[in-house]
C-alpha cells in the first residue's frame, strides 16, 4: 500500500513537471481582438463616449447580465445534479455523461453571451476609441 502511494505521488509529480517549467502562456488572441467591458466603463470620458454610445453599451450589458444570472442559476442546478450522480456508490455512466452534456451546454451559452457582449461593445466604438481602449487596457495589439 505504501509503495503504491509513493508511486502514485511520483507519477503525479512527474506529470505536473512540464506545467511547472512551461513558458509564460501566450496572450489570448480573442481578448486582444476585443475590448473588455470593464475598460470601457472605467475610461468612458477618456474614450470620449457619446450619450448614445453609453446608452447602447449599458443596454447591451444589462441584457447580458440578465442572461448571466439565469445561466448562473441553471448551471448551479445542473452541476448539483451531476455531482449527486457522481457521488453514488455505482455511477450510471450514461446519466453522468448526459448531466455533463447539460453543464457544458450551459457553459457554452455563457461564453457565447460573453463574446456577444464584447462584440456589441466593440461595434459601438469608433476605430479611434478602440485603439484608445487598447492603450488604456495596456494591450497595444490590434
């Protein structure tokens, strides 16, 4: 038993080594192409947002926030269901995988809503405002 535990610990540590020595992760190309809602909200005046742009972005953000709240509740319930299936003494694999599919579907919708919001925000900004937002965010990439 002790030998098995030592072998398991060694295997885990060897598996973790490449991650420990990996180079700094490369920048996210999607994030570099878009502008964070936080940057736009924090630097409204510096970006020179018009009242119409502010209203449009606020509306987009409120709509997304409502969806995020709905997804948060649905995800919590779906995750709870999946965990209860996994805690059983004998796991029904098909039910557990179906529950996982439900969780992944909701996570996909969250990501889709996030990307939609960021596209809407970017489309509200002029090219000059987008460039200023990138500089303010410390991300000079285009």
